[in-house]
């Protein structure tokens, strides 16, 4: 009896391709101001990793940092004349995933990160490099489908998400 239930659950489970094609739920889309009255819709790094584990399975996907390059590191005056350290990095990350049919798929993309610290330059560099790697990972994963934010590049979808988030008070 338990075996039959297990089989039924497997039959009802969407395929990997179906999961990749599913549109993002508004709860999984974040938004932040980018100035001039414009907002940027994005998905978090935490959501992206959780979705990749759910779609590909634990151990069936990986990311590799192909390049991490310093763009700038500066020291200047910040708030209340305190020393401020700024850092920015770009990263290229490759995502490799095993698909349901056993084929290996790989995509790579570039990401940018910036960091600010009032403590030391190392803290700013750490923040900038982590942000660049996470951004590149999310951008590389979007090539796999809508579930990883590819639909966020579609203006019509962004409007639908914006309205849904407003209706849900998110």
C-alpha cells in the first residue's frame, strides 16, 4: 500500500522541464529602488539555491567561479568624516546541472558586486566579491528557465508580478 502511494506521488510530481517552465510566484520576487523612480525586480540568492536543489536535486548541480576580477578599491571620507572603503568586483560563474534525461547542461554569466565598509578594505572586498559571485550565479541559472528569473526580463511579466505583489501587500 505504501509503495502504491509512493508511485502515485511520483506520477503527480511535475517533471524537471515543467518545473523550469513554471513562472515565478510573486512571493519569490523581490524589488528594490534603483533611483529615478524605477524599481528592479530580482530573486534572492537564497531562493535561487533552494529552487536549484528542488529542481535538479541535491548534488546534481554545481557552480564554479571562472573569474573574479577587481574593478576598484578606494578609500575616502564617508559619514561624519569617517574613513570609508569602497570595493567593486565582477565575476563569471558557470552552472553545471544534470538533467532528468542524464544530459549535462552548462551555462555561464557575469555578475557585479559592490561593498562599502567603515572598518577596513578587506570587509568591503569580501562583500563585493560575494555579491558579484551570487549575482553571476543567479544570472547563469536564469538560462535554465522561468523558475530562475528569466521571465523577469519580460516587461509584461514584470507588470503582472508588480500588480500581484501590490494586491498581496508584499
